[in-house]
């Protein structure tokens, strides 16, 4: 069984780093025997904001993150980063939870692979 941690740092829109990380996390989470965790830091905390409105035909980072969670992935959002961006727990999509550096440290220590975007 493989244990992969994705650490996202970029905003959900503007670059495609978070988009590509979420695509890969979704694909990996579908594989049997894979454990996937996603931790959002910095501007990537906005990926977990609920109620995102995007133009028709454009990807929605919140929906993509929800899909990763539905595949069994754990989703943590840096609490300090949330506070700095005015996000509170009520603003998060279902399946995402306020996280801490201690949580990220633990997830990193047990991960077989750590992918940083």
C-alpha cells in the first residue's frame, strides 16, 4: 500500500499547479491500495473555499477537491493560512478540515511520497 501526500501552495486560479495536483490526486486516489492526503498551504487554502463561481466550461478547484475527498483522500487546510485569508471552517467545502503544522508533520513522516505543487 502506498501513501502519497500532496502539498499545494498555489492559488486555485492564475496558474495551473493546483489544478494539475488535483487531477493527479484524483487519479491516484482511484487506484486500489493507495492512500492519498492533500494539504493546502498559502494561497492554495482558497482551493477549499465552498461556493466557488467560475465561467462555464472552466474547472472548479472546489469541486475537484471535493471529488478527491469522495475517493477517500484526507484534506487538510493550514489554519494559519486560512486565518490570513479570512477563511473560517464554515467557508470550507465538505471533507476539508482546518489543519496544523503538527498534522502536516505527521502526514509527511508517514508518507511514502511527498509531491509539492
